C-alpha cells in the first residue's frame, strides 16, 4: 500500500489554537479533519504538507441547528450526520439526496462538510448543494470572522476563498418559506465521483417561483452556479417545460472536460437532464406533492 | 511520537511516526493481522475497523489521530470462545471464499446490526457498498447478515 | 466452548461425501486468523519496493541510485546492471518469450520495473524510490493493437534478434477455410461485426507479492508467495536462477484471490529472490494496488472481426480474425501447442457446417499478459464473440435469439461431438438447460413486460447467452506448459486412527478445497470430511501439479483424489478379506465399510481396516503395511461444462444508466461435489461479469499513460450493482471423469458478459436502432450508442 512522506503532527484543542498553529506553521501546514481527501493525496505523494493540524477534537464545530432565519451547520459535521439529520431532511432534503450518493457509508463516517467544501473539487456534491441553497460560508482567521457567499467561495479548481491562517467554521443556509430542493447525480458505479450532478432549490409562493438555485457538479473547473437558469425560473409558474428549458441552459452554461467518466457532449446532456429532474423534484417537495 | 490507542479494550502504546497509518499500527500488534488492505485509494474496505462503534477505513486514518478513541478489530468479535452472530452467519451462508474481505465485511455488518437490528436487503447492500468482494458476488453476504439479524437475540452473549 | 464445527446446524444431516457441507476453512477466516502473505513476519526481514517507469516507451539514459543508497534505512538498490551479473536481468516467459526483470536499455510499458530498493521498512522503501534519479528519453508509443503492425510503428522489441516488427506471435489457424467459404457462399443470411473484448484486470483483493528467504549456510531458498502454480514456479526458478530445485520451497499460505492474476512469474519475485541472495536476509515485496493494475497480468484485449452465416433458420458458418494485444512482452499462459489458448472453441455450442479462425498477437507498449481473469485460456473471448454474433445474426434474420440457438444447438444424440475446430465435446443436453433457464426467468412473461414498457418509452432488455467450455487441462499428450505436462497428483494416507490426510496439487485461492477435497475422500472411503485433512500450498509436501486456473481443480486434482481414494479402498478390500477370512470378490462396499455379500452383519469398518494395516497382524501376501496410495492423474480429455444465462436490464432513457435487474444462470457442470461451493463460485463470477460488461476497463491515452491505475478508476462492482442471482442446474455427468464432475469456476465469467451486452442491445435496438455496442457499457458509452455513435473503447 502506498504511504505518505514524513510530516509533523499536532492536535488542536480549540479553534483559536488551530488558527494560531496555522499562523505559526505557515503555508506548508494543513488542517486535517476526516482526512479522506487529504490522506489519499498524501499517500499518493501528490500532497506533501510539512505539518498536519488535527481538528477532530473540536466538537464545538459539529452541529446542525436553526438560528433565527438560518440553518447553521458546523464545518466539522460529518457526512453521516448530514444524512441522518431529520431537521436537515425537513428543511433541505437536497442534503439527504446528495449524502446518499457521496462516497460510501464508511467514508461518510469521517468526511466532513468543511473538508468537502474546502477541497473544492468540482466533482464534489456538497458544493453544488450549498450553492443552490444560496449558502454562506463563515471563515475565521486571526482578524476575526467574515461571511462569504458560496458564489464567491470558489475561486478556481481546488482553490477557495479561505486564505492562509484561516479556517472555514460554519455554513449558513437561509430559510425562507415555500422551500423545496433536490439533488440528482449520475455515477458509473456506487461511490464513484459524479459524471455530472445537479442541485436545485426552489422557493415557491402562491404558485410562483419566488427564487431558484441551480448548481452543477463535475461539469466545470469548479461548481457551476447556473445564474441564467435561476433568472429564467424566477417569477414563473413551475412546469415541466420550464424545467426542461432551465436544463437546456445548464447544458449550455457548463464547461465539462472529457475524461474516463464521459465525453463533453454526454456531460452537457446530463447537466440538462439532471437539472430538469432536480427542479421537478424540488418543485414537488416545495408544493408537498412528493410522497 | 508516543501514542496510546485502545484496541479491543486494551491500551496499546508505541512510539510511531505521525505518518504511520492506523492499519499498520494495528497489524504491527501481535495477533492482529486480521485487518487487511487491498488498495491505495480508500475504495476497497478490506481495512475497515470500528472506531467508537463506527466503521472507518483504517488505511485512511493516522494512528496518531486515534488516541483517545476505541478501536475494535475482527479479533474482538469472538468473546470467550463464543462467536458473534455475524461470524456464525457468514459461516452458515457461505459468505466467504478467499476470506480476504471478510474481516472488513464482518465489522461493517456488526456495526450495521448494532444500529439497525432488522435491515432490509437494500439497507444491507448499501451498508456494505464501501467494501469490495471479488469472490462471492455479495448474495451470500447479504444472507449472512440476515441470518445474524434473525439469530441475534438467541445467540448473542450477554455483555 | 462453541466453535464453528459444533454449532447447531440448520442442516440436520451433515453429509458424508457430496453435499452442501459448510466449509472447514471458514474457522480461521471469520476470526481474522488467515495467514496471508503480509501476515508473515520473519526475523531480520527487510522490505523491497519497485521503481517503475512513468513512460510507456523510452530509452533509459542513466540511473543514479546514490541518493537512495545514502539513506540510512536503505540496504541496497538493484538495477539491471546488477542483475546482469547474476544472469537475471531477463527471464523466460511461459510463452517462450523473454521479459525484462529490470529495464536496462529501454522501458516498454508504463509501470515497467526499473529498479528495486531494499530498506528496513515499507515506508522507507517508498521514500527511497523518490531518491532514485532516472533520466529517460521518451519514444513514441503504440497502444492501439490495430496500429501495431503499421509500417511506421515504432519497434518495441528491439532487444530480440531478428525482430523487425511488433508481431508477437504469428497467425495461428484452426478450422477449414475452404469449407467455411462454401458455407458462406450457400448461406441465406450473413452478418459481420467488429467486436472488441477490452483489456480488463482480475484485480484480486490481495495484491501480488513474495517473501524470499535465502539461507546462505544451507543453500535453501524459502519462498512465501500467493501463487496459483507453486510447483511450476519452483521449476522455473531453479532453471532461471541456477538454483537446485530440491532446495527451493514455496509456501503459499492463504491467498486473497487469484483469478489468474497469481499465475505468472513477476519481475518483483525475481528481484525479491535476488535481493535475498545478495542481502542475506529475508526480503518481503508486496505490490500496491496501482502496481497490480498497471503491471501485472491483465486479461483479454482481443480485437476481433467476425462473420456468421445461416441457412434455413440454422447457423451454418463462422469466420473470425483476431488481433491479440499481448503487451510489451509475451507472457500469456497456455499449453504449448495452443498459442491462442482455447480460443478456437469459438465454434460454440452449435452444429456448424464449417468455421475458420485466425489469431495473431502483437506487441504494444502496455503491460504484458492476456490470459487471466477466469478466462479458461481465452474461452471468455471465444464465447463472447460467438454469443454476440448469434444475437447479431438473430437480429438480421428477425429471429428470436433463443429460437435461433435452439435450432442450431448440437443435439444430445450427437455427443461425443467433434467440432469444426477439432474439439470433442463429451456430453450435453443443451436445449434442456436452456429451457430450465427460460423457466426460472419466466421468459415469456419478460417479453410481455418488455412490450408493455416499450409502449411507454421505457427501455428494458432481455439478453441470452449459451456457452460450452473446455476445462481441466489436460491430457499429457496434448497439453504441457513449458514442457511440464498438465497432470496433477494426490497422496492419501489413512492413519492408524482412521483419520486421513490427502495432499493435493491444486492450490486454492478461495475455492474451498479444504472442504471439497475432503468430501471426495469422504464420498469414496466413508471417512467423515472433518476427519480428512487436505494438505496443499507447500511444494515440499504436496505432489507436483500445474496449479489452479482454467477450472482444472475438480477435473484434474479432483479426479486424482477420487482415483487415489479408490486405490486405498481397493487395498482396504484386500485387507478386509484377510480380516474377515474370505475372498476379496465376496465383499461388497457401502460407504465406510466392506462387508460380506449375503451376510451384511459381517464386515469391517474402514477405521478397523486402518488399525489392521498398521498392526503386526497378518496382511494379504506380499502386501506392504500402511493404508495409503499415491497417484498422478492424466485426464483423458478436458471436461465440457455448459450453461444457459439470461440477463434482464433496465436502461434509463435519458441518462443511459444500465442496471442489471435480474440474472439467471443455469449451469451444467456434471456432478456437484458441494453445491453450496459451486453456487458461490458462480455468484462471484457473475459479479465479475457484470463488472466487465458495465464498468471494468484498462485504457491508455495516446502517450501510453494508463488511465485506470487505481480502484478509483478501475471500477469493480459493489453489492449495489449486483442483483440477487438466480441459479439453476442440470446435471449431465462427465463420461470420463471418475466422479462425473466437470470444472465450473470460470463458467460464470465466460457466460455473463455476452448475456448482459445482448440485453443492452435488446433494450435499445427497436427504439434507437442499436445493433452493436462494445464493453464496458458505461452510461456515457451507452448514450453514445443511443445517439447512433457507438465507439470502440480507447
């Protein structure tokens, strides 16, 4: 089996302590939570940090709770908790959809939402989920906290707005009436990365779409937020034709690369199909029509 | 660095490099070679052990990360000569051939039944979808877990 | 104390002999007490690691090992130069080619072995690999077998004197070209297809490796090695390394899956042996998963062009032309006289008028191999071809695919049947087996359901395949590997207590030999299976044999055990006659006991005969004491298992995802020693077939970079991709096997991929006009076919 190169290790006992360590150790230090993105890369020697700061003891960062008009998720919340949370399934069923197809059940016991979002792999599902839900990321550093919309969180492939000496601590999801959301994914086999995936969120009031979120995984250098589809949907009444049109926009707006999972035309096609299907389910859930 | 991990109820202390993976820490302990490895990319599940009762991939965990946690390996299933129902189930239904994936499958199954004593076929297949078997085609493994679920109350030893 | 053995059983009667006996070997595996290679720790053991080429084709300009040697934990770094002094830089292959142990002049595939590091532990060995500096001069690479013989193709094997192109093995032919031409001339329907069986990999869960422990004082070389053919390897090492064969001992321990991947001799093995001789310590080398996928024996990679014809509703002729991609070195394994393996069984299960088969092999800049993954020496490729062609023909004829098969099958009265390519199938009732499959599947109901779904735009497919295999190599006059005849031995000793030990040539990697071979002795001698120990996996203590692959364990070793048990039983009869003061011919046998005909109360139990055999009391004249026997079994023919498989698939019309909803497999493997074990073998092979049909493939880019070198990219099925398999059986005993048994381990891999691909096409033909698709049927590839743009795999 492949093994990592040498590094130093310390365990953080508080968020402040983790931030202090990041400052102290510089850019060759990495935070490790679940480690199921970082450790495989280190074993393949594609990532060779000098220091690892283990934040798994920071239980204060693991929670799913409502606070005012937001549902807030701590960055250290494990995938398995996101899957099981009835509160989350009630408010944002897109999470449960996605978690059922993220990695495999064993990996989900360790991986965290913070790790997933910060890995910034375009094929990663939670990034699309959070983008569609208009989430905000709370980033803490020595200077304090700042809140960044998901649309500004992703800068490039594997690159986020979290700077040196900073840490993602929380994800905030605005709660508004009439919400319905869903995630659709195609994979070659259970546990595989997405060939393409789509998250859709709708807020429907008086039979009309008040707001919409559409985001795609695995069809661009980062998560693709399909703003043009969201614009199309706002103010309209939900219908299959509308969702098919939104799907066409997804197909046009994404920028997939060909690889072993599929060629460009198939991925574009999937972006469209999965957008349409996710919107359909989101609408049914918003209107309480889904069994 | 010095690390102490509770493995099968016993404190195991050793001086290890931070980079030592949990799987190697376990396998370097006398009598604990039952946990296997089969890949480099956390896909195959041969290395699954329980950490605080939950299945984890010991090839994707550092030993140093496990101090303060309870690790259980396949060797912990048999207690005072009494086999765990999942072990009995695997034997009854011919759920193993080469035996290499078996420890990971057993630990995954044990954790599943601890949380969900009456899983459906779909739930069983999902629970073991993080572990690969090349020999059995999974049909008999599903039957083994169902057997264990049925026989749990009659054969489980009181702790 | 409750143990596995004395648990209350759901089966009330524990069979003595054949039957669904639970496995003896389970006891250690369910406790995590198996003894696999990485579990072996020897005092003073050091660890080896292989540095591998990043390029598919490149000159080696220089290798600088100084930084690695400077590492305090590194004991040695071995390169081709060092091996040259030992005469080990190149080694012979099973196909009479040569393969570089460590690359000297050039690297010829990505992942090829370039240097071998020996260090104090595996972490340091891995560190040390990064400290070896190799300078390469990349060369153009050939990864497309069809282009390998182009005039401007780069020459890969410039190490071979007289080699001027990339032909690895000249065209081998079987059948009758003229008769085939006539059949086609008279046919009323002809179809043509280009069919690829892509490169895939057996990927057993335990990777390959070896511990080599050379004792310089005694000259003994102890090898621990997961190895499907340990005796043959021992002979090869003796020849290659100039060692004394009687001083080499190979112990396999428990093996975590073989599937043909653990048949070849790999460079890592030779390096470990050389390393141990040089370092004077045991050297452990175990490859990681990417090494396994990128450098060890792959499977298949056949590019096939075929035509099939029919007349009056019956298949009459078949023509096949194959380019076999053997990779950079020819290390395919097959009996010497069969350079294309058993591919010429492509004539299939049909009463053809004529067929003609041509196979040539080429070198490419890819890992060496080709014969692996439960292929029965290329029968997987052959059956895939013929069963796909039968369906193609059925489409063209507008015939039901099962009906066309029924019309064309070899009839029961035609057995023993000599095929157009020289096989003699021993026995069969094909239509009956097909009908059992149709019954279990509810075939007519499935077709009704399909029609209803079609009307709603839903895509459902039903696919069939029928296969006849030839397994159990083989008769010594026809079959040898490297000049070693493919016979197996069995030694049986019954102890004074009446317990027994049988030592066998076959080498289990999960097939349950510790149970099934005990059952054979039990069946023949009436000694309960728990009282029969099966010994294997140690070349010092088991009889010479050619190993376990090609489904030969039951046909050859199983036969050997039956024959040796009967020899012991015959000896027991003579002793019983003396004990009972009668003549041998007055005795009759019931399991476990010889008794006097007409006076059944008067008899001798086998355990009492054993006591007598070892005692000082009188024995028949000129008989030696003891109750044992030894046999080498030369099979008179292969055995010919067959089967009918039906796959039911559903395809998402928009995403093109394929799901195998049901899989029905009816196998006829003759008499079944342990039906539970047989079922298990079939389940496993069907899962592998699903993998091959839907997701498993090893592909390369233009530069020869392997794109599927990990389990993230080489996908094998999980429990979620496999349906609840539905099995059936018919039993047509093999006429020449002592137990009437045939081999079965590979049948599911042989029969399932064509059934699944036929089902996919069946789902898409009417709606989308799809009449061919190559594996793997990933969603992207199925979608492309639905758009009218099917593509061969990379």
